[in-house]
């Protein structure tokens, strides 16, 4: 992991130093660090994630806390209307969150609707979960059977709304992220091992569930 400093909401002005793993595409948050990120920091992380080119390395079956070395517990939670998962230290040292789950937590992405899942099933049989690397059988499941991460969609309207809110809070110049720009950046690690799926599905899904197979 590498450490990177980000701006904090704290009145003290002290920054937040996050531990980021580019190989497995995840972030280690000490207690309250995610909630402490300033709007500008969330935007900075979003920009870094969407520029990520390499596919994520599958997570180990058991993840360990970098502080106490004990096994992390897979945890299910809600943020706004989004279901999220992360790996939590039972001793309270922090949590490990994948890039995909961070984007869900900060409301950049949403779950696929049943209709969108059916459209996806028409062209692909299986995807890999980018939260844990497990295969997802689309004929049977609408979520990862291991970590229960739901199929997710990159919604350009949701992205622009979230970015606008964060830019306003950060007093940053407004910037609109077009659907094509955002999808092209994130779809890089969702390349099909065979031919790419049709544009209809490429517009409905993102790399957030990993490489299509």
C-alpha cells in the first residue's frame, strides 16, 4: 500500500492520510477517515479511480487488519439508498473498502434495476465481482454470491449531480462529466475476453463489477 494525504473537513485543518492499494484497488480507512474527507478530497479520489487502467487483483480469501493482523469481517451497510460492503476490523482499527464500494458509498454509482440486469443477461453469462473477484452467474444471481455486492451501474446523471454538489462544497469550478467520458475511463478494466458487448449494454454497465467473461 502507499500513503497519500488528502484534505479534511476538520476545523483543525489536519489532513487525512489514506493507505491505498492500487493492485487490489482498495483503500484502508482508519476510524472516521472516510467521513472526514473534504469534498475536494472526494473529488480527487474520484478522479484517480476513474483514471485507473489496470484490472484489480482479486482479493485474498481472508484479509487481515494492517494494525492487529486479525482477519477482517465482511460487513454489509447502507449509505443513503445504496447497499455497500467493506471489510471491518472487529477491534475497531478501521476498514478496507474497494474503489467500487467507495464510489457507491459516495453516491457516484447505483445498483442495476431488474430490467437492466435482464438486458445484461442477454449478452453475457458471467461477470467478476470487483469487490472480491468472485464470479457472478447472471443466469442465477443479481449480486455476488460471496460478498453480496449488487450489480452496479455508472449513472452519468448521478455522477454529475454528485460532482456538482462536491464542487459547490469545495468552491471548485464546475465541471460536467459526460456519459461517454466517464464510461470510457471506467470501462477500461471491463474489457470482454471475447468481443465487447453491444453499445446498449456498455451504456448500462461499468467496470464496477470487473471484467466481463
